C-alpha cells in the first residue's frame, strides 16, 4: 500500500500532520508532504490522517 498526496488539492490544513506526525510534515509553504521513507501506508494512523483531510488530498492505494 502506498500513500500519495494530491498537491493540487491540498490546502495545508495540517490535519494529516496532527493525526500521523511520524509520517506527514508540511513544507515551507504549509502544504503536506511525506517524511522520507514513509511512502508506504504501514503506519497505523495513516488511514486516520487520510480521513481527517478536509479536501481528501490523501489517497492510499
């Protein structure tokens, strides 16, 4: 399973960072991005982070 963030949709709400801070961070402009080596969805809070995103910019495939 892999995590992807649609950067065209992301509004930088930061809910993913609050839900899974070991997987997500925010760039200098405030938009979400994955921390290095966390492209897979193995962390237990990744699904919660995807659900918390107000614009559904995070997908897990």
